[in-house]
């Protein structure tokens, strides 16, 4: 089973790039974040034509939005809401084999890493706490689960271009890293990307639009993640970060797709 995750930053604007991903990588399941469209306007027809006949979409106008697109039957679907908001950040689906898939988009958190003066950062921290508590209750030792998405946190020193310079930048602050670590421990999640790539090796999935030449400056962060619960750890066979997608034309997302392969 091949699962891809991508913060596409508008599925309608970048439908052509999504079709390119599908054609070149042939994932069985595609999870999207920041789809930025209401469900009625989601471009399902061209995806169904290419075999992705099963879809679980959860979107809103202009902001947020998550989607699970699959060539495999989705045996059950659900959504989760956090922080007393219905802002389309968490979709779940049951894949064949009893694998529970979570597609998640954690809030970015604004620019100032102080919850007392930045409501967006306070929302992000509460979101992490609420979701961590829910996952701890939801888990069971033998439940195979996959969690993918834009978690908007780069936890390791090698997940950012400069650990020292980004310690006070939202996405790499100690409090965010601590809370993401608590979430990872909540169900014993295995970081599938770092299962294959040593923690000391630089690994990015996002490069800012502000850089004149993103590839030359290479000031990236690993904001996109794939986690699996322990029952699926032996099934991990490979991981791929499509770095070149940051330069896909005509209008690339600032995130790139990440792909995991599971022998299930």
C-alpha cells in the first residue's frame, strides 16, 4: 500500500500538479491538506476518472480543508473537531485490512510564539493538547493506524536549516516540539520518515515562497509527517520526499508530497 500526503495549498488551483503526482507515483491513497474549497466544488470527477473513486472530503471556503482520496474502498469515515471549532482539520478513514488513517492539518500558529499575545499560537497549543488527549484514549496496543499531514512543527534539529536561528520561530520552538513529542508518545507513534532517514540528516518538506531561489538557499523545514503505530512498523518498506515538486510548474505549493510504502 502506497500512501501520499501533501499540503497542496488549494486543490483547484493545483489540480494539474495533483494529477502529475498521481501519474508519476501511483499512490493507492492520497491525503491532502489546505484544499481550500467547499465540498461541492472539490474536483472529484478527474480523480475518479483516474481510479480514485473513493473520497472522504472535509472542506471549507478559502481556508484549511482535508481530503482522503483512494483507489481502495474506504470502509468507514469520520471527522474530528478540535478547540470547539469546525475548521476542517482532521479526517479519518478505515482502509482495507483494518488500517485506520488520519489526515491532519495542525494550525500554523501565526508569527509570535507567545500565547498571551498571539491567539493563533494559543489555538495551536490547545489543539495539540486536545488531540494528544484524544489519541491517548483512542489508541489500543494492536490497532494499526497511520497519521499523516502538515503538522506545522519541525521537531528535530536536522528538521530545520538552522536550529539556533529558528528556536524562537513558530514551528520549531521548544514548547511546540515538546507538545508534538507528547502527541507522538500518546499512541507510541513511529516516525516513518526518520525510520529510514537518520535523525542527524537534514530532511525538509517545506520551503518558503519568500526565498528568491528556494533550491539555492535551501532554508527548509520538515513540517509534513507520516507516523504509524507499532503494529505497522514491521510493514514499513520505504519513504520518499518529492523535493523536486517544490519547483513544479506552473504554481508549486510551498510544501512537497511525502510518500510511504507499507507491505500490507
